[in-house]
């Protein structure tokens, strides 16, 4: 999993911004926290409250990446 390739989208279900795998085009897409939402209801925006689970999971992925490659 490449941690640099996330699409942050706001779910129309819970109005939180979740991290979805970039390039996801299925009719039902799944965030890294396992929140699922129809593609049509996932607005591509950073505005709104972010999902804490997604933040932590993506943050962990970035931390692992940095420990391999060094800080950027
Ligand atoms: Zn989430």
C-alpha cells in the first residue's frame, strides 16, 4: 500500500472526511477505516471534520514510510 496515494473524500453518510485509496472508482468505495459509501456520495473535498480513524491509519502508514526512507 502506497501511503502517498489517498483521496480524502467527505462521506455523505456521516459528513466526515475519510481517506480512500486513490483511483477508486467502484460504485461502493471503502475508506481505510472500513467506512463504506457509494462513490456518488463521496465528495472530493478536504473541508469538514476528518475521520480520526483514517487520520491515525494514514499517519501510521506515513510514519512507517518515513522510517524506511528517512524524513522528507
Ligand atoms: Zn474514516
